[in-house]
């Protein structure tokens, strides 16, 4: 093995001649008096410990001289246990499904690793047989195919050569982001994965992850708001939460060649007010929807901070921002990593109203948390888990708010649906199939469903883990949750559900985690938090078995 490229602070290459010296230096630093004296390792210390572990365990981790690594995230437990998450490249190409998490003891010693793939990455060549323009054409056709009947405008596609390790044996592939505008000027976009040898489509998924002073909101009553005084005018910007703010998109939409390369963005003109009393509680005042969006951001920020010690979506204390009144009767809401922002449409007024519901806000911001941690691929079973993570945490955000105008429940988007929708909510966690599409239980075909429907398996698991099976009324809402195996499940409460799922997401899940992997990840999390064989551990196992994940 001639060399391994390992990230220590950013991206770094270590030559063979310097490996021993570098490893010795890293180990010496980790064992220095200053490190031992600290209450627990710092982020930098954890990265250095992990770098040393990668050098020592490269073979077992499947790392070769053709591969490079870069740190994505770091979690340091209260007892000093460290978890360092890496992305991987192969001959400088990104590896989809190449991510892994290294777990270290409090003293920095290597314990284990979770790998998105254990397949050896070895390609005879990284020269594609399918050209980039051909891959772009194939992706454009794929976007048209899922938007039949729409005249797509300003369609652009940008292929990137990658190594696909998500779908069986690693292979050279084109990952193409393709974006366009629909007939109303609203964005549509998709990522298409194409075999770079044969031109066959490997997979495809949507890029837009949907859900879909004091202020008088549309859905949550009168709520408190922290704002910023600029001269004699108040701005809807919260200096206590990373300067998160809410702006008016003026019913415009983004003009992008790709989801991340935009000629122009819809505006996000920060809302201002003279007396620091915002909105009227009606859609006639454009600030009312802004109150909902800002309040949703505040509650979500506080939920992650209080429950998990996470300081902002990326864990770095920096605020995101909201855009409301986006597009023309846009029936969607989405999180966008490229702008680190949430965007909310006004709905068409018939099926959906303004999509600024509290659980929707928690849902969208959680997509940002997922992208900064496990980065669950938005396709197949991992895509269902991605959506379910947002539904689960969005629901817990709603419960955490204890808002009498929007009390906690296990219904998703119940505030934003209108009479033309045909149901009381977008999704139902106690029995997901009540929406007519979602899966209550796992089967081998679940991964073929749209991710908003395959998410039902994890949503059902989460409800059972928190509340248990059978008929009951909670906060005035009637639920009746069945089980696949006919056994009774006893819940352990929402707080423990949140703790277990968050730890599984941030410590054990990877981009390719499927439902079987989610069971393993949540059991590992329950073991860490409550002990093997504990009531909580056994409840996790029982809840997964109740949705046919064994």
C-alpha cells in the first residue's frame, strides 16, 4: 500500500514515508497531559484520533491507496466516546455509498466502524463509455417522464462522474442533477444515476425534499418572536438563534440551471415592522405566514438544542433562513442545502393552504440535519428513512411546542390540508395506510414506493415505540395502531423515541441504511443510552418486529 489519503483538518494526503511519524505524532497528541486533563476530547482531538485509527485499520476498513477520505461530522459523547463520520473518494471521484463512521473509546482507541458498503472498490478504468452529454440527455428524459403532461422550461442538466457503491458491486456512473420549471414557473428537479458503461438508469430521486416581539400566525395563534431592531424598524431576524430570519419571496421562484447553480434566486426580503407586532392571523396580511415560518424555526431550533445539545441545523450555531410566498400557488415546501434555507409555497387554496404548519417546519429543517449527518440517500428504503426522520422529528417538534392552537399529534400536515385534499392530514403515523398509499409494514417491495409512502414503515415503528399498539385517544385524537405479528407493543414515550432515533441517525446510520440497518442502528442506540436488555432496548426490538422488520 503506497499511500492513504486521510482527512485530519479538511482534506490531507499522507505519504508512506511519513505515515509512522504522523501516526506517532497523532497518538502522542492524543495522550498528552493536556488531552488527558480535559473533561472529554475536543472535535479536533476526535478527528486526530480517528486519523490515527484509519492509518492503523485501513485494511479492515477497505481503504486502499486509490482512496481518499474527508470528515463530514463528529459526535463526542458525554463520556468521551467519539464518532467520526467520513466521506470517501476513489481516484478523486466521489463514492456514493462510500461513507463510514469510525467509533473510538474515550482514550481514542479504535472500537468499530459502520460502513455504508463493505464492497471492495476497484475499477479497471475511470474512463466512461457514455459521454457526459449523453448522460445529460438521459437524465433530462427521466425528468420529463415523471412530469408527464407538463411543458418543462429552462431545463438544464449537469453530469458528474462518480463511483456508485450504493447499488451492488461498485461501478462507474454519472450522477446527473437535472432541473427545470413547470408550467406555473415552479421548480422541478431530479438526480439521475446512470451506468457510465451501458447507459442504463441505475436509480433516480427527487432533489426537492418535500413534505410538503409577538405575531399572529395562521396556525399557531399569537406567538412570541425575537426580532432585531435596525434604526427605528424591526426585522424578523432572531439574533438569539444564529440570526435566523424570514423573508418574502414575492411569489417568485428560483431560476437555476441545476438545484445548486442558480442564475437568480427568488428574493428573501426580510420582513420588517414598525411596532414589533407581526401579522393579523389571516392570509390577507403577508406577514402572517412569515410568523408561522419564523415560529416554526424557533421551536425547531429549541427542540434540537434542548433535547440533543445540537446548536442549529448544522450544529455550528449558524442560522438558516425562510422564504414564504414562493412561486405561484405552489403546493410544496422544501429544504434546500445549496441555500441552507427553507422555502414555503402558499398552496392552491383547494387542496392545500400555506405550507407553514409547525410540523412542516420541523420536517423541513430536519432534512437539513439529516444532510449534515447520515445523508440518507433520497431513494429506495434509505429515502423512506430520510422522509420518516423528518416526519418523526417534525412530530416531536410539534409536541415540544405545547401550543394550544396546534396541540401535539401523530398526524402530518393536518393544519395545511383543505377540503379538496380528501383527508384530514397528509400522513398518519399510527396507521400509515390510512392515506391510501403508505406502507404499514415492511415487505421486499417497500423500496419501490415513493419515499413519502415507504416512510410509513418507520413512521409506524416510531408511533408504536412512543405510544404502543391498540386503540387510544391522545390529546383528543383517536388512534388505533395495529401490528404485523398481532402482538401488543408497550410504548416508552416520545422523549426516549427522540433520543434513540437521533443517536441512531447521527452515530450509526449511513447513506445506504435500509430498514434492516435502521433496526440495527436503533438497537445500538438504545443499548448505548439505556443498556442491552433494558426495557427500552426490548421495546425497540418489539416495535420493529411489529412492522415486520426483523
